[in-house]
C-alpha cells in the first residue's frame, strides 16, 4: 500500500478546525465563510475524502478505464479531484488506484498541480478499494502520514460535478446521525423478473430513490463496519450506507442531491460531461479592447451581448490581470487601430504567465477590422496570416487562438450584418472550443 502524500503537504487554504480559535480570531475566521458553512458547525471537524478509482470501465466499452478517459484532453478523474480541492475544509483526499495505474495517477497529480492527494493501492472490488482508503486514514496503520478524520466523505472518481453545498449537507448530517448519503428520484420504474424472464412485481417509483454519491460517515462508524463485514460483502456489495446499517446499526440520513450528481458510466456520458464542462467555462467572456479607438469595438461588444451571457469589458492591464485570476477561460481581443496583433500579443503573454490553461483550454479570438477603402484586402490578409504561427505555439499551452476579420467601414445596414455574423462566429468558437479550427482566419 502506498499512502504517501502527493501534490503538496497540506491544504491550499487554512483547514476547517475552529476548535482551537477563541474570541475575535474565531469571529474573523467564521466571517470569511458563507452563512451556510459558518452555521453548519461542521468546520469544527477534521474531514477527509476517499475516492475508489480502481475500476476497469467494462461498461464504457473502451480499453482505458473510464476514470482516465480524456475530456477536453484532460483525464476525467482530474475534474473530480478539482471539485473536491475547491472545498478548503476537506483536509485530505485519498485515491485508491490499481498498481498498474499508480504511475499514471502520479503523473496526473503532477501535471494538473493537484493538492492534498494521497494514493493507496486499490482492491479487486469497490468495497476493498474503499477499505484500503480508510485504512490509510486510520491511526492504527504503521507508517501512515495521514491523520484520522472525524468525518470521511466517500465519493466516486467518475462523478466530476459534485458541488460544495451537497458535500456540506452530507457531512453535517453525518456529524449528527453517523451516516448520510445523497439521493435522487428514480427515472425508471424498478421491476423484479423471474428466472424464466417473466415479471414478478414492480416497485412503486414514488416511494423509492436512487442512491448517489457523495456519502459521508463518522469515521469510526464506517471503519468499524468495514472491519466487521464479510468477504461476501467485500466481494459483491456496492452500498456503503448498507454496511453502516448492517454492522453498526446506523440509519443514514438521506439528503436530496442535485441533478448533476450522475455518474459517467457509458461512452455517451463522456460527451455529455464534455458538453457540461464547455457550458460552464463559457459562461464568462472577457472583451479586451484597444483604448485608442473603442467605437467599433463597442459596437461589436453590444452585438455580442445579444449572443453571450456574463460578459465583462476590460480596458486596462490591471483589470485584465484580476479577471484572469478569477479564472476566466474565454477572451475576445479587439484590435481596432493596429493591423498586427499588438493587443492580442499582450493578452497571450499575460495568459502564459498566469498558467490558467493547465486545467481548461482557454479560447482567445483575435478580432481585426478591415477598412477596405484605405488598406488593400490582400495586404491585410497577408499581415493577419501570421496568426497560424501564433496558434501553433499557443496550442502547446492549451490556449486555442482564432482570428476573425470584419469589414469596416460600410453602410450602416451592412455593418450591422457583419457585426452580427461576427458575434455568431465568436459565440460558436467559445462554446465549441474546436481545436481543429485554431489558427484559422474567419471572415464576417
């Protein structure tokens, strides 16, 4: 078993313990939490998470285990780790992977700069993998670098969209009741067939729920349940809440989960997950303008507002740095006064320095306007074709660079049509993030 810490020796932000704080120190720390977090009381707890990630992904129908299948060229498990890392009060994240995938998992942690991650070797079944993760957190294990938590979260490595509010609900309920799990309404009616293939009975769908992840437990409860459970349970069981009930007589408190807790199981789920991720990272768009002449750029911005949501306009380097820090992944750089890529160059340099493209592909659309009365079309196109070389270099850093040329000036009606067409192209590029189009100079 390998239980060494990878990706850093501790959480990126202060841990969840309030117990040692007194007076004004506690008040200051509590004020930095959301009302839901501060009122929940769970921050007096030490919380850890265990992710079983030893599955082979047979139902996926691909040779790569599904937790390592790429979405936007990044392994699925990395998205799940990121979702847990965002929660600063989760102190440790233990991932159980097979011995043959141990080095690959270490590479993922290093490449995507994951923190607070420890690895253990997975068992041959899901329950055995979870048990190995719990053993790594238990105080009775020799050479363990981890400390025993009071509450442990068990989550699937292939459920990348778990949100902090759901994690908080199950942890709070586990603190009070000993065990808790997320549930969702059944989509289909569950029936019981006979051995001959005939219907024997069906369940009333409204009275039953689907058990989902995450689940949370008082550590001593779930660890003791695994220590007592039979080999049959370890080999064929899948429900952790059932073990807590069967061996520790703990009735889990069930918490209504959100629709995005679904599990990536089949190949089509990868496409659905990619669509969700693209939608999320496309919600904020930053428009960067040349301040020397914003008139045409502002016209484009107004048109874009009809196509895109959550747009931000930036006219200074300081503002741009702040937006990059806020992890914006979509940029429209308007070059009005220049025939080259001056404004785009500045933006690309800032993005490279920030390193935000490690986790998600960043889209940069370099917009240029053609004054066809004063600049020959061929000359303008020749100047702008340098975008291909820029795009090749940027792709190595996961930055997708596109070019857009808009005719200007024209009569008012034609200008409106060109701006609308340009806005439609921009919206499609941001939403689709098609790496096959990088370096292309599109014309509106």
